[in-house]
């Protein structure tokens, strides 16, 4: 099989992919065309069906596995498929595991690293709270390890939520060592919990789309509710510490316009917002550069980074 991650301009592909999304749009001339997002375990690619009336275009829907006959082109610095023929694939033509994007890092290895950080916590209440989720709650652990951190922007793959969370924890641990005024236990616990609401905000793969709760509440509110509910089950958990932890979760996007109900009012909340933004932006750019393949030129304006981007020379 030709994986999306190996696509290069001029390549012809005839293979099966997961149709992540399907939309019918209009050209400037008013002609209908199909706009698709196709996926395999190495990534996603934009695909266009310019001639919907062609006899080679069969019936299929989003989340179907489709057999595609197409040419790889480049549009605004990114690979795109010009689809000639497409149909719903037969069950014997694909193995579902080939179509779920998965972290390039060991999921179990990252989980073990996260457990090491939990064991390093000195505050007994925070340690008990973290353990109640990441050690004792087997259902949560299974969901957390398999979940993505986003629908498409960054870490949108199996293990993505764990990879992003661990990276934020590691950055926060560095901050705590560099800035002694930071409460390391509070900061690292907040980092572990800052995105747990995404286990309820986004559905499982292969759909990986916003749930009703995700649309109505969002992961920040969901996550804070999950943490508060568990805190209430821990006898003697200090109310002020609980409020500080939840504040860090509520403010981790840094700005009100970015979805945080509160702006950081604690040193730890500020550090968490920086760590989260750093890892999200770095991964967004890394994924954009990877998706460009061998293209060394400017890749065009990236709306998530708010800039035109390209790879470094050399």
C-alpha cells in the first residue's frame, strides 16, 4: 500500500484509504465538486473529485473505506489528490489498523514516563488525585492512552493526548527547575489534567469528531468538572488547593478569546499556559512541514500559526 506519508508530487496512487470527511462544494463557475479528507495511519490528505458525474465515481459516505485512483498534485505547498475514480472498498481490501494514525512514540513507554512524574509528587492530596485517574481508573487510562489531543490541528492521532500531555508535563518540570518560585507539585498535576476533558470532548477513532458535550461545553469545562468530582471523593482535600488546581485548568489557554473562562492569575497557571501553547504550536508546525514532503519553498499561509511558513535551509 502507498501510505499518505510517502506521497510525492506526480505520483499515481491506486489504493484504499479511510474517507474522513466528504463535502460537496461549488467552483467559482458554479459546478459541483467533491472535497474529501482521506486518512491512513501516516496522516491525512486533501482530495478533490472535479467530475462528480464520471462513471468512475461510485457511491460512498464519510467514514467509509474507499478505493481511490488518483494523481498527487501540490496546492499551496501541500499534497492533494486529484481523484479520477473512487468507490466504496470491499471488506477484504483493507485492514482497519492501517488507517488509524498512531503516535510515532511508544504509547506504553510514554505512559510509564507519566507514572514516574506522578510518583515524584510530594503533596499527598495531589498524588492521590493523580493516581486515582492515571493508575486506579483502568477505564480512564484505556481511553486516555487511545485518544487524540485534537480533531486535526495538532496531535490528532491515537496516543496524541498522552504524547501532548507528557510533553507539557516535561516542559512544566523544566520551568519548575528554572523558576524556584513555582509550586512544582501543583504545576505538574495541572499539566497532567489540563486536557483530560478531551476524552469526552472528542469521540473515539476512526470518527475522532466533536461530541455533543464537546460542542456544548468544551474540554476545559469538562475537564474541570471531572477533576472537581474526583476531588470531592478524597477526604480532607484542601479547598484552596482544589481551587488553585481547577483555576490552572480553566486558564490554560491563556486568553479569553482562545477559550479560557479565566486568564491566568497564578504563577503556575501562567507557566502551564506557556507550556501548552509551546507544545501545541511546535507540533502544529512540525506536522505542517512533514505534510509538505520534499517541498523546500514557502508553504503558504497557515491559519493556525498565522504566518507563511517553510523548512529551514540545510
